[in-house]
């Protein structure tokens, strides 16, 4: 007898972790509608279903992959209504589901979905409006999951969570270096993390800044993380040494990436001034940080910069960005622009 999905799940399979946990326990929903801007979680869930629900023998007759550009909703429904052959389930996955027309016609199938079919929609680069009737109908019988882009402040938490099952730790500085170098592209991030895990020396279970410098190509001493720290501490010498390094190595240290890092930090710093409590817990809650230790830099910076200065810095970063794109600037190099910006921040 198959488990009653809604009874067992109590309509709580709304997060990636919950969905994967249920799949591992072989508690399946008849319909999974995976949508959103972040491809990583959509791919992970759909790949897990494709690779684990059926045995290799069962997949030959009971696993169907369709593409939204090449099919229509009626063909999807017809595939979903088939009975499995010599298997408990059949799996139907619709990739690029954002290209499907007349999705609302799925309503007819949702009234009585096949209990032996696991129907998966991969709707990328956007989401279905949750206010629409079709969204409510999907959620009523299955899983409606939205894969959202992570904020930069959430990346260290993601990195630690990804490494934990592998029993690998990461130095906080190394985590920040990697987050600032890779950004919020989670597919690329996991690729870099896999590279680091593979290249760990025998017996070592902690990723260090030195390992990142060796295997990823980020200098452990001259990077955006260290520049930000120098500005927080108002260390004029260190900041200018890093700027000089960036100027001499422009390909590895593009100005636009540095400006994005600085803008993110000082924008968050501006918000930190409005935290009801100016301690680590209060600032972390105000900024939505995953861990309280991430708030230390903001508390430190609040002691060195006034709110008025921070507003001026944010304006200066925006102006520097405009000039780097040729607005009101015809001759100043990126290195000079960064040097002028850093001077303004520090004085």
C-alpha cells in the first residue's frame, strides 16, 4: 500500500531539505513543480528523482524526459496518465517547463493525478504567480517549490552546509574568499568546492586560504576580502598595497567585482545602524546573516564610520561604477578610479 503523501507530509515539503528528506524516505508526491531564478536546487531535485526513484532496468520503460519547447501540456498529461510497466512508479520530467503553453490546462490532471506517476516540472528563470488558481491546485496535491537566488551574506552558510556531509570544514577567511570570488552562482560554487575537496592533502579535513590560493587562483593576501578588512580597520598602508596589486593584475581583480563587494558591505553597514540592538545577535538579525560571527565586521565598522560618511561612501561607489563604464570619464584607468575611491573611504 502506497503512503498517503499529504497525510505523511502534513503539507510541509516546501524547502529543499524537506523535499530531499522525503525523497530519501521514498515518500513521493504525484506532482513536483520546481520553479525560480536559482537553477541549482531545481537541477538537484529533478536529478535526484531521475537517478533514484527507479532502478536502471525500470527506467527503460518507465522514465520519460520531455522539453517544454518541443511538447505541449496535453502530451505531458497523456504521458503522466500511462501506467508503469513492471514497476511501482513511472517518472515523467518536463525540462524547460517555462516554455510550456496553456499550463492552466494541467488543472484537469490535477483533479485526479495518477498515483503511480511522479510528474516533475522544471520551470527555470522565473516563477508561476502563486496567486493564480493553477499554483493553488499544484500545492493542494503536490509540491510547489520556489528556488530563490541566495544573497551574498548567505553564501558562507551554504558553503558550510555543502561541505558538512563530506566531513570537511572550511576556514572562515577561506569561505569569504570563495564567496566573493565565485559569487551567487551555486552550480559554479559547488564545482569549485568539489575541486577543493579532491585536492585536500591526505588526512586534512579543513579548507584553508592557502589551499584556495593554490587551487583556485585567489591570492590569500591580496583579494577583495582583505581589502574590505583593511577599509574596516582603516589600515591605509594595507589598503594601498592591495590596490596596487589589483592595478598590476587587472584580469584577476576586475574593478566591477571589487565595487560590487564594497557596495554590498557598505549598504549592509547602513542598514546595521538601524538594528534595534547593536550587538552581534541584533545586527545579524537585522541583516539576515546566517551566523552571528559575520556581524563582527559590521559592528567594528560602525565604530569607525559615521552614518553620514557611509552614505557618502555609497554615493562614491556608485559614481566610481559610472565612471568605470565611461560616464563622465574618458581617460582615468580602473586602477586610478579604485585608488581615488579608497582614498575617499579612508579619509
